[in-house]
């Protein structure tokens, strides 16, 4: 067993334990492997272990990996980084999901640039749940308007919400923030039938996210090891 395979096994055990503790079905929680800065060979190891959902933060790097690993047609690629307008076409053409839609301009560009030959792009609205100046995302009060605008775009499919809460070591404070996202997610589900995804939780707050109702946790270093940003600079 490789280290990556071992790490994935450990993470799935952790997800199952959290699901059991909080009365969740582990099958309702997707593990998204964050593969930014990691080589295609590492992703192939994860695929061999049964991991099929991967998240990329940098557009060009992600597109190159999608091309390199095109033979693995069952793999689903998620764009989870901050999206600049001049890179939207590459995301629209190559990815199945975009987690970081936070304004109508980006949504409109993704819709217009999504090839008609592909199914609608699955999108999540990013919420700046901790109100951090350094992070993208909308405030919760802006959610109803943006959700309505996105659902009017035929080449996009609104699937739910994503957030990156501020780092917090106290479990109860983690849970309080995650619960805010879960409440917004439930509201969105009531209004839009395609909504089924809450992308919330990373290595340090995964248990709190699962307790609140996250359906997708984003884990990178705990699968692939520390990132080498010098080898793969931000793109």
C-alpha cells in the first residue's frame, strides 16, 4: 500500500467515525482531494485507490492535469480557487464544477463560455462566512439575489454553497460557524430543487463541518503531504 492510499484509507475512517458520531450517513459525504501543486503521478496513485473527485486551485495547472489524465474519464474535476474573469473560459471548458462563484459577472461568463456539447457546469456560491477581507465570497444577505440570478442561466446548475471559515481551534466555535452555513444551505435547498451540496470542512474543522451537515469536505495535505509551492507557483 502506498502512502497516499494509506492516507486516503485513514481519512475515510475519520469521515465514517464522524458520520457515526453525528448521525450522518457516510455515503452522503464526498471526499474532495485537493491536488494543487501535486504532480499527475500522485493523482494517479489516488485514482488507483478509488479516489475520483479532485479539486484544483490554479486554472492553468488544473487544465494541464485534466489533459494529462484524460484517460481517466470517471474522474470529476472541481475548480476551488479564486476565479479571475480572464480565466473563466478555461474553467467553463474543462471543469465539471466551480465552487467559487461569488458575483453575477463570473456566473454570466461561465454560462456564456460553457460549450453546448457539455452538460451544464455545476456551481457553488462561495460565502465569506467569517467576513474576512482576505477571502472571496458573498455575505449571507446577498445569497437570495445571486442564487436567483444563477438559476436563470441555462448552462449553469446551482448545486449549493461553499465556504472557507477562518481558522479556529475551538470545536464549539467551529461548529457555530459551520451551522450558519448549514442553515443557509437548508434555506437554499427549500427554494431550488437541484441544490444538494455543501462544500465545507478541511483537515482542522472536518468533524464540525460533518456535524453541521457538510456533504463535501476538501482535504489536501493529509492525502498528498506538504505542498511545494516553489515547484508549482501560483497560476
